[in-house]
């Protein structure tokens, strides 16, 4: 996740659909059947009562750990979303030529942790004012995003965004650049499918507990 790893190809602007990489019709790698923390099916199915949201808050290694530690979260997975290239590979996403951002798919029990609590944790766990970067990680794949799956999530995402914007301004921060949009393609404003990242990235900090991926919190509370 170091900037230098793909330094020459990191982009500071979004690629157009016409210039994006073509991708491929299906996933070109296999995934483990079980989640390394929860020992539940990585790809589901999950209980019908579960809620799902997709959150982009910079480097997905550390973001996933932040989220799997929350009470009520029953599954997490890292992947790519919000771009144009079907079934992208990590190196392609890092090139800036797919349009995707790194996200964590969060599956949770709403009777234990609410939609709002998930979103508050999201805002407080990164700096959503940095555009195409988080800390030293620079590129369009590190942009902040909330991809919702319900109307309640969308409403709460926008409400908490406005509340956090006010709190940030009181502390001297700039404007929030987070994209709030619908997951999938069924909604007219949908950003398209979630594409799983390679096995190497799933629950990365379980396999590599000393791995680099800091959380870039502002230290500002979202009330």
C-alpha cells in the first residue's frame, strides 16, 4: 500500500469510462471459503435480516480490521467498487485506470449495531476531506465513499455527512469529498458491482499483524 509501489502510475484524477481498462468477464482468481476472523462463509449467504453497506476509507487492509472489530458486524470483505472495469486486479486498480476505489463490504446485524452507528464509525475512522488520498496513500483508489443498499442508509449517510461537516469546520478542516451513492446497478444512480479483491488482501492484518496500513482519523467526533 505504499505510494512508491506504484508511484509512477498513481492518478490524481478519475479515468473516463472510455479510457478505463477493459477488464474481464469473470473473476480470475479463487477466494477462501471462510472468513479468517468469523469463520463464516466469505461470500455468504447471510441471514435475511442482515444489512450490507460498502465503505471506502483509504487503504482497505486497516479499514477492514477497524470494521470487523465492531460488535454486531458478522462479515467483512475487501474489494473494488465505483469504477468501470469488470473484475479488476489490484495492480490495475492502483494504476488509476479502472476508476474503482478500495472498499470494505460490511455485513452486520442491525439489532446489535445500527446503520447510524456504522456510519458514525466510518466518519470518525478516516479523514473524508482529502480527496484522492488518505495520508501518504495517494490515488483515486483511496477516495472516501459510502455505497448504500437501503433508503435508510442513504438518508443517514447524508445526515451524518452534514453533521460531521459542521464538526470538521469547527476544527478547521475543509469540505468533505466523500461520494455517497447506491451500490449495484439496479438503482439509476448505482455505481455498479462490488468486485472482491484477491485472497492476499482478505483479512490482511490477520495474516500480517505487523502490516502497514494506518487509520487516518481526524480526531473529530461525529455527533
